[in-house]
C-alpha cells in the first residue's frame, strides 16, 4: 500500500460509522479513500505504532500521506475531498479542535444508543471490496 493513499479507519460494528462509510463511498467519485475497520488486523498493525489504540473504537481515524488525523479533524478532511457541497464543511476547521471534538465525543459516546450496533462488521459488496483493507 502506498503512503499517498488515504485510509479511513472506522468502528465496523457501529451503524452510524457504517452509514458514514457508505455516505463517503457514494460521494467519493474519484475513489480517493480506502477503508478498514478498527477491529481489523490491518488497523492494529498500522495504528498501534502511531500510539492509537484501535480497540478503543470511538475514534474516526484518517491516515493520509503518512499523517494521522482523528475525530472531527479527520471527518472534516474527508468532507473536503467529497463531491458536491460537502467540501464547504471544511470551513469548520477554524473552530478550535477542543470544541469540535467535544461535540464529536458526545456523539461517539452515544452512537450505539442512538443508532445501534451490529454483532459483526459490515461486509462490503463485491464491487466495493477492493476499497476495503
């Protein structure tokens, strides 16, 4: 895997997270992003050396050009590369990270209660399988 590729690490059993992945795929017309669940061996191998515990599972992580972005910053960096008006959301990057992440953390803490959880990770369709690691 080349360093230039962007990989989104997500909680594979979270309905909200799986919805966010499907949302991203539908708006990523240039296939810029690849995906890996935080529960995968690939996530453990890539993230643990970067001092990120994939078992914690409450963070949206973007590995892009060898740099790691988490929580709201990762989400905004992804939005910036989507088709449509979604890149406009990147303007929220000017909001201090501690404020953005406070909102992110509140949603992350309640995501299973509000959106539910699967017993197993979502399996991509054969057409999408090449974008998952």
